[in-house]
């Protein structure tokens, strides 16, 4: 993960670990306050852009973690048909795929068979 982010932009990893880059100004009371968009320089806007990229990456990672947890705990819900279960499963695995977490076909088949088909 660290290497992936650093490969895209070294500074993004610092933002993820240390927090967003500050864009501050000194107000009339001699106190540092955040810049408004009107007060921003080109350098401040670049900082905002990097902060937004880091936030987007963190949200994407959190979403992926949540979906993978749902995949790991996947089970047929009581009162649902096999078709409804399979649709839900396919949606879940497609969302994981869109986030770059591809579940091999044999793992998906095994998940369905062990969670749905009763062992007699």
C-alpha cells in the first residue's frame, strides 16, 4: 500500500500518515486561520488538490475494506431465493473488482458452494 501511494506521488503518503497540508494565513488578531479559496495562491491550490487525492484514496481503501468484509462473511439471507443471493453476490464482487480487488473465479465458486449449498 505504502509503495503504491509513493509510486503515484511521494507527498501523498505524507498526507495520509501526517494529515492534510495546511494552507494558513495570519488574521488581524495575529492568529493562523485557514485560507479561503479567494485567498489561496497557486501553491495553496496544489496543496488542496493533494489533500483531496489523499482523501479520495483513503475513502476508496475504506470502501474496499468494508466490501471485502462483506464478501468474507457472505451468506444467504433467510427468505431470499438463490437468484436474489447470486445477484447480491455478483454485485458485491463487481464492486470489489472496480476497486481493484479481484476475487479469482475458483474462490467465488467455493464461497457460493460452501455458504449456500447444504452439506448432507
